[in-house]
C-alpha cells in the first residue's frame, strides 16, 4: 500500500513513544513482543522512522489493549489482558488509543477501490449491475418456539448430548439412560394424542379423557397459534427470525436495483437455482457458523466453501441464550487463517453493575454492544454472482450489519470507508453494533465503520 511517508513516520514515532514514555514504566521491545506474540524485529520495524512498516489494524488494537492498563506489566510475564478483565476506566483508555492509532494508520495507508458504479440511490454495495436475481436468506425460528406443539426429539437429543459432553469424566449412568429415553419422546406425544382421541370417542366426559388431555397439554402449553400454517389467520412471517433486517434490506436492494428480482427465502425453502444468484445471508450465527462441523443443508454447503476463518461457539460455561461469541482462527503471526492454531474471541458486551453482574431490564441483560460479521465473497456456485453475510450473535447485530450500508445517514460514509480499505467483492469484517437503552425498549444503532472502536477484526488487517 502506498501512503504519505510523513504519516508513516508519525505512526512509528507514536508507537515508540507509547513503549518508552509510558508513565512510570519503560517497556522493552522484547517485553512488548512477548506480550503480543510477535518477534522483536517486527516491533522494531514498526518503530523504525527511517523505513517504517505499517502494522495491521489488528496489531494496533493489540497495542491499545496493552497500553490501556499498567496491569499488562504485572506478574513475571507481560501479557494482553482479556477485554472482560478491563475496568471501565481502562476500557475508555483502550478505545481512545484505538481511535488514535488507527487514525494515524489511515493517513499512512489508503488503498483505492476499483468499483465506481452506483445504483439508483447512489450506493455501490447493494447495487448489482449485472441484473442477476437477489435472494435474501433469513434465519427461520424453529416450530417449537412458536407453535402449540412440543419440540421434536432432535433438538432435545442435541441438548442432551451437550450435557453429556460437558460432564467431567464419564457421565453418570442415570444421565446417559435419560438421554437414551429421549429417543421415545416423539412417539410418546403421538401416542398421547391418539389415546386422547380414542378415549374421547368412547367416553367423552370420562376421567380418562381428562387425564390424557392434561398430559398432552403439558407438551403444548406455549406458542403462537397464528404461526400454525393451517390456521385461517396464519402469519408466515412469524417464523422469520430476521424480519427487521429483511424489511430493511429488501426495500433498499429493490430501490438500488429497480426491476430486479429480489426475494426473501427461508433456508429450508431454497432451490439450487436460488443459490446461484446473488445471495445475502442474514443471521444464523449460532447455527451456520458453528464449530461442530454438521453441515447438511444447501446453504451450509455454500457457506462451507467461503473459507472463512470465523466461526462461533458458546463460551465455556456460558448460557446458551446469551453467551455465544465469534472466534477468529489465527496463524503463528496473528494473521486470520482458517487452519491457524491460535484463537481470538469477540463476544457481545453487556452493562455490568459494581459487582460485575449483568444489569437487567425487564428480566433481560442490558446489551451495550453486539458483535456482527459483515462480508462479501464471490459465489463459489456462480463466480459472476456474490455472497453477502450480515450475521450477529443476536438479531441486534444482524440488523446493525444491514443498516451499516442501508442507513440514509451513514451508508455513504461507511461505503467510502470500505471502498478505501477492502476489496468490496472479497472481504469480511467483525464489528461492534451499539445498542441504546431507550425509555421503552433497547434500540439498535447503526455502526459507524470510520470509528476504529466499531471495527474489531477484518480480512484486510493482516
């Protein structure tokens, strides 16, 4: 990358200043290299004002985390503290350093984008000049979360396996036996339904009917009746787990591409032809980017061929509802690499009270920042088309990733940032999505990609 030489020097001087003029302590190049997990010559090259090398944004994020707190130097070995360990004051210092250092890097290296065409709204990212159809694929809520019917045996078996795997040593016999009994779950519910119907035909008002009906209702005690596709008032959209993002994106894509064939589709409704169009994948971070390796659907087949070094997992000991996180695989030099042995976690951030417990609003933890994956790649099933990903740990992140390039106020600014730093046809970016605690509900804010703190890790930061 070409840039202004003077800006290269300013960045190098600032990095050296952080290390040598840190209040009350001088950090050696060896200590900093050990904490960051890099070589001493690499640290030296970043500080060299004669022929400075420009560190990646990822390394500047690491610098900011190290120099945000003197606790990085406590103990026998210097180290990078986990983000969760930082106090509020240290976190503020880290954010300020991220902003400062990355802004210096921006001046030192500015690659240009080759894409110049714009759509009807003046945008580029969601303009598809080739006229190929666009398929927006949303995450579908499972039936048992909506309908008045029990969950199927499969999700229960998956949950049971999770418990068994999570046990230390060999699971207790009672645990394993209970998991095996779940195999009969579906047939048990079906049997209760048949017995109730038969008893009702024989003795409509008998105690047996009441007993069987009560047992059956324990399976069917919750749900939204209009999610039933056979109900006269059926609402298909109730199954759409990303309906906010779908409404936002469909209107924008159609406006940028008048006359284009733009449709939204559930994963289980995809045809082979759908996947050879321009594809936008919404949500699903807890399923399609999982680390379990169970890929069976057509969408999974497509996503597995993108060679993403990003996956998701449930944090050790975490709550399945709230504690999933993105994980980036890194090589020995800290560069994103799907085959790398190192791991870097990026988790949503919640508001905490003085005791370190999550603040609750109406019984729900108050989210400060979700984490989302935004990316675009050539479609491996049709190289003239694209695959775009907007996926948050929560639906907030998905919506924020969409809004980053549809919001009337910030989309042009965010597009200019991306055009200046990545190949718009081949990149991925992990970002923070701010969530504001409004008076009546939590509100998702559009991330500003020009603000370094909103960018966590990207394919360009190598």
